[in-house]
């Protein structure tokens, strides 16, 4: 039967991966009741220290546990080094963007620096918002997709006309992504949307965040 998911513990041949063998042996020797007991202990500890969250729109305000698996994920040293290098790369890119764009840091503690575009798209699990600098005409639009499903032709309201340049796309191949995006930017259309006077029809990559900013330069032609 074809495997539909990635098995961290077992290879394609069904054998336990070398770095998981000690854990696999422990699991084989440990009664299921003991593992379930440890699961309950972890749940009680999380409740006790408040590692919980409430779902937006849940009228009952039910506190839910942060998802947690008592079975550890084991990564070989080479994979840890790759993860560390990737995290450093992403943090550097975000820091450069943060410093270069006043809209991302000038008004952190006032309502003037933030505006939701859409927080209600639960069907697509996409949120979008605007960050503004002290000059309200200096702003950045952020769109985040929290699912592994790309959304093509997804319309987002924007406050001004012009060409919206893609400042950063976390799905870029530069970050090891699939490079789904918007060819560097998109022209705004005079289509009112989500309470904004204009909108852009974009591709939202899977599990990614895209930053846009209106470009003062002339909108490029289709052949550029």
C-alpha cells in the first residue's frame, strides 16, 4: 500500500531509521498503559501551568491544550545543522526587511500602525493585514496562508492604487520553498474588496507569508 504520509521513524523499506532505534526498542518494551499514563501526566501539567489556548469565535471560551506529543522527534546532527542554518538565514532576511521598512517598526504600540484587512477567512485559513509607518501613506500589506494548500486568484483588498511589489515571499527557493509567487509583484485593480478601495488578485503560497508594498515607480508592462 502506498504511504500517504512521511514516517519519521521508519524508512521506505519499513526498517527503523538508525537514530530512532533506541526509542523504537523502548516503545516496543513499554506497555501501552504506561505510555497513556505519561500522556495524562503531561496533559495535567499543561493545564496546571496554563499552556492552553482558546479558539476565536468559540462562544463557550473553551480552553484547549497546546498540541503536544510525548513521543520525541529525533533529528540527527546533520539535520539539526541544516535547520540551524535555515533559521539563521530566515532571521537575517526578516531583520533586513524589518530595518528597511519603517512600516514594520515605527508604530509598534499604537493602533495607527496596524489594520486588519481580513481575519474572518476560516475556510481558507488566510489572514491579511496592513502595517503603517508614521507616514500613513507608507505601508506594507502582509498575507499569511496557514494551510499546505496554495490559493490562486485569491483577492485581497488594498488601500491604494499602483503596483504592489513583493518584498518577501517565504516560499521562495531562496528559503527552500516551492517558489510559488506573483512574479515580483501585482498591479492593483479598481475593485473594492474587504473594505478597501482597491484589490489585488494574487497567488498565496502554501504555509507561507508574503509581504507587499506599493511601488512608486511606473507599473511594469506585461513583457517586463
